[in-house]
C-alpha cells in the first residue's frame, strides 16, 4: 500500500473522475483543491487529505481514508469518505 499518490491518478482510482486525462485537465483548469490549496496533476495526496472538486454547478468534497493502486468498484468506499 502506497503512502502517497499523484492526485490525477487518485481521482481515477477512487472513481471520482472516470479517466485520468479528465482528472489531469480538471487539475490544470484549477477545479481541484487539496486541503483548500489548488493543485496541479503531479501533486501528491496522503491519507487524511481533504479533496474538493468543483464542477459546473456543484462541488464534491471527500476525505482520503487510504491509498491503493488498484481497487474494485465495490471497494471504492474504503478509499474515500464524502464530507
């Protein structure tokens, strides 16, 4: 189990964003924040970080519970907690 992971990869693995290229673009466009700081695709997330994703009309906020390279869709709830 990894202790850190790139934010663009974590967004894909946790299924918050469907594809890594879309996650990368969301970061580059300034729509992704970790602990209230805007992040770039290469920034790392760690356990306990708060991720906020701003979509057109809504915002999703989650807490990182654990970091894994691969998870089945049934196990996604082990990775994040919606706030």
